[in-house]
């Protein structure tokens, strides 16, 4: 790929690019210390000056110059705001040292075809920068929660002790609270009792519905499909209020069964959608071949069809499980205090007592979700591998 | 013979089953430290005396009115006893969703022999309302953010004094209390506040006063917000319930001070939902009689700094259950704290709430 030869660029260009990033990060540093505008201008000016000096006078001594960046930033950060500043300085110093020389040496062009116009080069990097920023935007709120859950205080606050990495500022007490409090354990137990049963119901009904609806001779397929996936489209609060009055009349409101059924109804659309999608790639002649060899429809389903659509069933089931496990609106209506689930308990905790125990629970739930999604991904890869091996 | 036996066995079973279900009480409260104080002060002792009984908590007091309405409409009231603020109790009583009761019959006499009616006195603000505690809404401020060379605030009007005390304030996102403080600090005499506030000019005057600090206000809606904002140093001062501030100052050891001036007293207590079965009602009544007696209400003060609603409980208020400090000086009703106070005006706000709310929300959106 390295067809393009790195051509050193001017110091002003390299410093200009670095200054753009300097201005961007300067906004955050500036806002945190009181003046956004000052941060923006200051960041741009300081980075421009440093990068320009490095690209002009130290162009040939890249390694020492980059170390110089790190040392300078670490020292500056430490003087500015102690240990947290030191860590930030380390990150910024490494980044800007690298960026300056990446641009100044012209190395940035080696990954691109030699005939790219400057505009194409610009777009290539702008695209990556934007994508990276979107990723940061999506993931930061989740990551911020995790260190806060080890807070030694009962507030959602990064205390000075935490920021200076003092062990006294950290504690596991919110995790202890979660594992010892009867409220939280009761809620966890309820969630564990409700979600799997709702998932099994959703998977059972959803798979059957998807298979039925994939038969070409079923009348009103589109209409039935629309009705079945409506719980996903109708605002949750509307479904919840409707279920509340309906379930009250038939004596299901405030019962375990009621919550399970409500959650199953919410999970069914996910199963239908994923199973329908896998059925598209399912070869119907296989069922006919099985029938030809004397298998009855049930055997055919379990021995031939089910193994092939299993990845769709499992990922639909996981979505149904997470829906039930995360759901708070419907359970607030359909459940009573005896069916308090984890999200319900978190909702109460957030409203009445902003306690970091919620963050500890959130961290645990994030880890569970990551584990579940990893499982889905591994299953998908496995099925792709199996398909690649099959003779079709 | 056989038939009689079967019948007997059947009815015995039904009795057992009936007793088993009737023993479970669903209590509705606020969650957090307040619910914990109720659990410790009267639910745990009650369960000890009644080993067969059990209690399920539902932390829905904030939506009690809406939920009770929905339950009533669906014909399926699943709550047995609901903790609400006095103004909600009045609304529920007016709508027939709460049961009227006779204090002399339902509530225990005071320890000193005073009748329940005299012991609770004026605090029974509605025929359905069974008072438990007196709490107040007041201000806390960051002691480390008081500007140098200036005394810590002792006057509620410091809230409106941005020059002496710069910084953000957190106020509740509703007109109640804020309008009163605004008028008071705009020079209206305390006993004329509600006369002024009843007129459109008075309402405009209050909003104009609030307008002077509007840019520096963070509006809160849950009781936990102001403590969090104070702990963060996000705000210099903020209003919230005095028990929350007690927890921030004494239990969490944050650099926060208490500003008792012009604290607004309010009441919190039980209501019994209308339409309980006789069996259930008997049990709820037994619990209420126990939970609101002199000793139980005094015990509650060991867990949270809210004043007991009974006069006879006041002398029995002791020390904090864990910290062992005297609780009396932290009570909103302590004479030292209650030099200049206001009582939530239930009648006024019942009449004017909708109008002033609309005006306030429009002003907020400007």
C-alpha cells in the first residue's frame, strides 16, 4: 500500500493542523476552568507555537522532540492541576507530539493512493475524526459511570481524593450495599425470575409466528406482522397504560404472571424480526427433502429447520431478555410493589436518593450486557463459519 | 358425615388462606432515608409484635394522587396505607379516594393521657389525614463558598442578594414557597404575604423579584437534587427538605451550613385509601394505631430530623440512632431554629395553585 512517498510538509501546515485539535481540546479545558473562549484561543495558540517550533528546529530529531512534548505537557499539567493534570498532560503530550510529526513528515499520505487530491485527503481524515468523535460521544457517558461507582462518598461527584488517585477516595461500599441490601437483592431476584420466563415465552411465540408468517399461503401476512410488531412501535407509555386497565379487569395486574406476559409481549417483535431475517436465507427445499425421507413436520422442524435458524432465534431471545431486564415503564404500571424489578429499583433510587449504588448496579449491568452481546457476536461468527462450510 | 368434614376442612383452609393474605400490608412511602426511618421506628417493632404479618413497600408517594385515581378507575386498589404530604391528602379526601376517620377512635391517646385530637391539634388539616411528622423546606449553603470578609448568611433574603453572595442557587421548580420568599424579600410584611399573592399585581411582583436571580437558578424537582448539587459545589445555596440537609451536613460531613430563617413548615402523614375490605381495614387500623402512638413517633426522630406530629412525643425525642448526637437541636420545630417561620398555607394554595402554576411555568419558559 505504501505507494505514496512521504513528502515533508511545511512547519506552518503541521502546526496549523495541530492547532485545530489544540483549539478543540482547549474548549474542554477552558470550559472546565471557567472560560470557553480563553481555552479555545489559548489551546490553538500554544499548540501552534509548540508544533511550529518542533517542526522548524527539531525536524530531524523526532524522538527527542516527541519526548520533549510529553515532558512539557506532563509538567504543565501537573503545575496546572496536580495529579489529574499530570495524567491529562501525558495523554495530550503523546498525542500532539505524534500529530505534529505525523503531519510534518508527510507520513499521513502513505496510506492513500498517490493520485489523491488534497480534498480527498482532507475528507479521508475528517471522516475518521468525525467517526471517532461520535464513538467518544456514545461511549463516554457509560465510561464515566464506572469510576464514579467506586466513589467513597454518597454523591455522584468526583471528589478531590478520587481525582488525585488517593486510595481513600475509592471504596467498594456501593457494591457491598447492592449485594447486602434486601431491597436491591429482592429487585435482582424479581428480575431474574421475570426475564427468563418472559424470554422463553417471547422466543416460543415469536419463532412460531415468524415461521408461520414466512409461509406464502398465509392470508393478511403484512397486516398480522404489523400487529405483532406494534408493541415496538407504539409508545411504551401507551401500551403500559392500556395493559394496566386491561390487566386490572382480568385480575392480572400486580401479579407475577401479568408482568411476565407483558414483558413477553414486548419481546415478541424482536424475535419475529430476527427470525424472519434468518428465514429469508433458509432453503425450503430442505424441509421438502426431509418430508420426502419420511420425517414428520415436528421432526423436520427440530432436526432441520431449527438448527439453521438458531442464530436468529438466539439473538432475538437475547434482545427479548434485555428488553425485559431493562424495562421500567410497563412494570411500573402492570407490576405492584411485590414485582419490583432492578430497573424499577434504580428508578426509585435515582428519584428519591441519588446514591452511587445505582452506578454500581449500572456497572454490573453494563458488564452483563457486554457479555451477552459478545455471546451473540460469537454465535453469529460460528454460524457464518458453518454456512461457509456447507455445500450450498 | 363426610360432607361435613369436607366442608369443615374447606372452611378451615379458606380461613388460613384468608388470614395469610390479610397479613400482608402494602405501604406506600417516599423511599430513601425517610422510608428507612419509618421501617426502623414502627414497621420493625410492629412485625416483631405480629410475627405472622409482613409489609411490602411501594415507593410511589410522589405519584400517589395519580396512581390512586387510576387504581380507583380500574377498580383495583392494591395499596393499604399511603404516605402523602398534607396537600395531597386534602385533594384525595375531596375526591373521595381517601377514607375519613375519627381521631378519637383510630388513634391512640398520648402518653400523658391527652386525647388524640388534642395531641395532634391543628395538624389534622383534613378529615382523612393522619399526621406523622412536621418537616420544613429551607436553605443550605456551602460554607466554603461564602465570599471572604462576608458573614455566612443568616437571612433568607441572601438568596436574592447576588452581590454579597454570588453563585448559583437551586430552587424547587414550582411556585409554592418561592413566591412567598420572593415577596418577603421584596419588603412585604410576613402576615400580608398571602393577601398580596392573591392579587395579579402581587404575583407579578413576586415573579419580578425572582426574575432578578433567574439566570443564576438551577431548578430542582426531586428532593435528592439539592444535596447532590451542594455536594458537587455546583450551587452556593439551595432549598430542600431539612432532613436532606441534616443528612448532608451531619451524616455525610459535607461543608454545608443550615439557614433556618423563613423555613416553611409542612406536614406529612398517612391516608387510608377508600374502599378497603373490612378485614383489611381492621388490620390497617391496628397498624396505624401502633405506628402513630407517642413513643413510635418519637422513635422516628432518632433516624431522621423531622419533628413528630404529636405534642406528647416532643419530650421523648432522643439521640440519633447511629451517631448518638442529640436530635432536638436539628428539629425544624426547635425554638432556636423556629424563630422566623412560615406555615404552608393549604387553603390558599388549594384555591390559587392552578392559576399561579400556569403563570409561573409561563415565566419559566420566557
